[in-house]
C-alpha cells in the first residue's frame, strides 16, 4: 500500500472520472467521487453497482472483494466534504483551462497542505494550472486512458515545477491500481499517446473531408492495415466529439494557428449535438 496516499478524491464523474474512481477503490484506496451535477453522480453510482455485480458473476472478483470495494467508494455532492481528507485529488472535469484553474484555486484552500492535485487533462499541461495554487510542486498531470477500468497506461508529466516526490508517489499509486505509469521528463502538448493519436486522427478527418473514403472504410483500413484495435472514428465516438472540439478550440486559442482549429466535420457534429456514444450518435449510431 502506498503509505502516504490512502484517500483519493476524483472530481468529475463523467466519461473518465467514474471509472478512475472505481479502479482506485478496487485497488484498496478510500475513494470519494464528486461532481457538480447530481445526475452525473447518480449515473456513476449506478454504473459502479452494475459493474461490480458483473465482476462477481464473471468470476473476476469475490463477493467479499466487492463488498470491500463498495465500502471504500463514496459518492458525495459537496466539494468541500469530498476533498477535506484527500491525500490525492484526481481532477477529471471539462477540458477548459479557466474552469480547471478556478477549481484548483478553490482546492488549494479546501485541501490539507499535503494533498497532491493531479489533473487528468488530455492536453492542458499542469504548469498552466499550478500558478492558481500555492503548491505548484504538488500540481501535476496524471493522465488515464478511456475506458479507465480497462486501459492500463498512465502518463505522469514532470513539469518544471513538479517535485520528484510527487512523481514517485503517483508512480506508486498507478502501480497499485494495476496500471503501467510512464513519466514524461518535460511538458509537451498532448503528451506521448495523444501526439501519436492526433497524427492519425488528423489524417483520417482529412481523408474523410476530401471525400477519399467513408468513415467505415477509414476505420477498417486503420484496424486491418495498421493493426489498431479501433478505428479513429470509433475512438472519437468513444472519447467524445465534444471533447475533440474543446481540445481543438483550446489549442487554437493558445496558438492562434488556424491549422489547430477543429476540422469542419468535428465542428458540424459538435454543433448538431452528435457527440458520440454517450448521446447515442456520432460518426456511428448506437
Ligand atoms: P465528461 O464531460 O464526460 O465529464 C466531466 C464531468 O465533470 C461532468 O460530469 C461534469 O458535470 C463535471 N464537472 C464539470 N465541471 C465541474 C466542476 N467545476 N466541478 C465538479 N464537476 C464538474 O468529460 P470526460 O470525457 O470525462 O473528460 C474529463 C477530463 O478527462 C478532461 O480534462 C479530458 O481532457 C480528460 N480525459 C478524457 C478522456 C476521454 O476519452 N474522454 C481520456 C483521458 C482524459
């Protein structure tokens, strides 16, 4: 057991947060999951019940293990109550810099001085958030992958302000969660995996927008020709087209480079509310 980290609070119970919380609870941490939207929190609670019951029926966990996991997993609507005992916060809220900075500034006043404040952001480096707090050495990127209960990679980014101790603790927590941590020695937009992913995605959207091939055929090509488990459009539907839109807009706003804007197809789908699997329609219908 990671001695210094026993209590973990996950903020944001959406696509990523609820599964990070369940993973941490299964690993034996005392976990609180919180969200400003009570409906999201209820969905997370329902998912946890169904998922953990499924673990028993599939023979992956014993009834005792599930009972212990449930006892260590709380859903809490009050942010202050959720974070007051936390050794580690994992933030998984909307991908907007100003919203994250406001939250971290509030957390800095609500949490004990020892608390590490990690962000699960896909693209925003923690140095852009750390200055909103008085504990920059403990503000860090800890990036999980979707779906967090299945994907076992965690990217930890050692920005210039982050202490070696913070990185070591997050490596230990990741390992205890059954994940493989990799450490980036410097901050870079998109970290390792999303830089690789963006290159494929950009070309897939380019091929689609130029009328070269259909969504289905591009996905087939990437799966059968490159051996990827999913095609780029299937993955966009899974991770959320709204997220791809916000990521593109954030990048464009900070770089001013037109090429960073989300592609016309992403903008169109975002505006139509076709955000992917979570709403039943994206590039595919669910
Ligand atoms: P989501 O939209 O599914 O969930 C976000 C949740 O945060 C919502 O339930 C919302 O009510 C809540 N929220 C928003 N502002 C809040 C606040 N101020 N306080 C408390 N709760 C708040 O988003 P998703 O996809 O889970 O992404 C969350 C973060 O994880 C983002 O930073 C994203 O870049 C990152 N991420 C997303 C991945 C994905 O595949 N969706 C993969 C890896 C990282």
